[in-house]
C-alpha cells in the first residue's frame, strides 16, 4: 500500500495543526481555507491562502 498523496477537504478542517501534520507526512493539502483567513507562519497553509486569493482576483478581473 502506497498511502495517501493528497487530502481534499472543505473549510471545516482548515486548521494550522492539520496543515502541519500533512506537511510532515508529505501529503498535499487540497483544503479550502476560510474567507477571513490570516497569513501566518505556516508556509504550506500560506501557499493555499495565496493561491485562493490569486484565483479569486483573476476571476473578478475576468467577470
């Protein structure tokens, strides 16, 4: 058995602890972060936040 390579989840599982655990296990998080999220010292979670913000900005520019 190879194990998991990514986890897909919604905002109810968005926490620093989850992101840290997944990073430690080298599992890619595909987790929608909360709307009011703040960028902090968690690199993996920050990448998710910035990706979502970038995506929303691109969407707004197109529409």
